[in-house]
C-alpha cells in the first residue's frame, strides 16, 4: 500500500505494475498489521528474531507470555514497564548497541503497539544496523502517525532523510524539528545542511546562527564549521 501511495498511482492496474517493478521478481511486498490500522512491509534480517523489528514477524506468543509473567512477578504496571524498556532502548542507541536496542524496543512493542516511540526506535535500529533505508523510512512515517510521539521525532527523521540524501524531503521535517525542540542545536545545524543542499545558503547561515546560540552547540561545532565554510557564512552570529 505504501509503495502505491508514494508513487502517486491513480489507477489500480498501474499501482500493481509499479509495485512489482519496485520489488522485483518476488512480486509485491507483503504487509503485516502490527497495530490496529497500521500495516508495515514484512522485512526480515539476518539476526536473532528478538533483535529484528517485530521479532522478525515470527510468533510472538511465547515472548508475550514470558514478559507478562515477569511483569506480574516484579509488580510492574505495563505503563511503568514500557517506560523502562524504551528508556533502556534509547540508552543502547546512545552507545551504539543496536542489537540490544532492538530487543528493548521489541519488548516495548509487545506492551503498547500503538505507541509512536516503538516505531521511532526501531527505525533508528534499522537505519544504523540493517541499513535498509526504505524500511526505516516506512517505520519513521509510521511513528509520525502513532500516538504519543517524542519531541525528538522530527529531528531524528530529518537527520535520517539527510543521511538518505533526500534534502528536499528533509527540510520541511527539520523546520518542524526546530519548532518542536528550539533548544536543540543539532536540529538547527541539520536544518542548515538541508537548506544549503537545497540551494539556500542565506537560510543555512541563519540556521547556523540559531545553532550557535544553543547550549548544546559544542556537540555540533564541527558540523557548524563545515556548513559555514561551504555556505560562505560569517563566523559570528548575525
């Protein structure tokens, strides 16, 4: 379904042709419902099932029963467990432990498949570990449509689109990111990069000025310097 939508098909027959052309001789990509009203492509990877998104689409009943029993024994509510699991997932992402992150976000998925954070985290795992940009994009877009998205979602999705060499798609997402997290220097520097790649050097310099004003500017000092040199910006904020 998502391939047809992105291709802008007006006729069912044309959509089928485009789907087959894009997916090769294997035919149309199978989709699976992972939450009420949400379907994603059935993508699997060469990794243990609990490290793949949605357990590699294998039977999850054993995992679910195991976690239900463990939570009951620990006296944890599903809400508290979800916060614990996603928190551990983000800490794993922050240290580059993407196999571990996949396990934690999968556990969170079993508890609350409707939550945006699950798809957000898995999208980063797919980008960084499995390097399947099409599936990662699908998961990021799923995250944007699910409940309780993190404020960092637009910043992460915009960064992903830059990595995927899609600056025109990235720019409006990053414009939203700096509204959602105006204090986040990385979002401003990424917006500057998108504007520059889209031919707007003046706008890039303005975004860099904003990045420099943020307390976290030191985290992206090298990026700011590179973009400023490429765009011909002054070194001092305007």
